[in-house]
C-alpha cells in the first residue's frame, strides 16, 4: 500500500476546449518536478465501449452529464486525503475505461477539465481554482487541430461538432464558471498574471512556511521562465 501523504493541495485549471489547459499544466509540471502530478477530467468520461459504431458519432462529450461524477469524486477526495487512488484512463478510440498505470500522487495536484467549477461540492475540493479566458476563434482553431491530428476526425466533422455542440455547451456550462474562479488568466500571460499565479501557487508548495521555501521573487522568475518555454 502506498504511503499516505500528510498534505495534498488540489489546483483546478478550467477553460473551454482549446483554452490551453494542457499547455499550462505541462509547464507547471515541468517547473514543480516531483512535487506535482496531474489529473484530467477527460479520464472520467463514462464507459461507452458497449455502444455500436453507428451510435458513437452522436455522443455528446461536451456536456457535464458525460462524466462519471461519482468516480471523479472518489478519486479527488482520496487525493485530498493524501491517499493514492486507483486512476482511470479513458480511450477516445474504444470509448472504454481502463486502469491507468504508473500514476503517483504528489503533494501538488493539478486537475484540468471543462466543468471542475460546475458543482459546489467539486469547487470545495480545490485549494486554488483557475479559469482560462480565451477568445472563441483561438479555442476553435486549437480544437480543430487537436481532433484532426490526435483523434482522427475530419475537419468537416470537427467544424460541425463545434457549431452544434461545443460552442453552445461552452456558453451554457463552461463560460459561467468564470465567476467561481480564484484567478482568471488571459493569453498571452502578462507579467501581472504570472505574478498573481506565482503568489497563489507558492503557499501551496510542500514546506512553504519553512526557512528553506523558495524566495517569492525567485519563485516568480522561475515560473515566468517556465511559461515562456514552448511559445
């Protein structure tokens, strides 16, 4: 049995499809190293592998009802309590769920997803909530590129999904969560935004109150450098 961690902090990164949640968390993970890990709400979609192929194009992955919220609650609550949970892994090809191997709980957990601030009980699990406010044309371009390259969809099919499902569901479910966020970030990230993010993240680090904790200015500069990489 994995050793229980004495203190685990959860950070929610929320935004529409194509808002850059993965981009941001990739760089935050690289910056924090072994002190941080990641959970994706996408891994909590309901197992639909039993559906015939003819019905699969009609599945709406852009509404909160597509998520197995009981499983998400179990995993996040276990993390917050410092316990290593069994982690699901969703396959967008088979639409099935398997167990993720090699995932290890860390003191700082970054969670990304479309609807992490949609429910009060969910918001209460997080120590910091971030909303990425990105213009619609940018989000649509990124969604198109991702679904064509990574999921094998046709450009015409992606544009149809954007028009009929993604954008209406964004307006209904995603955008209203902005008001619940502790921090709203716009892209490109300004110096003021990076400073605000650093000020929120630094107290969540293991040993933040100890003499060995990183200096606030050093931490801010390091975070700014991490966010400049890969632009």
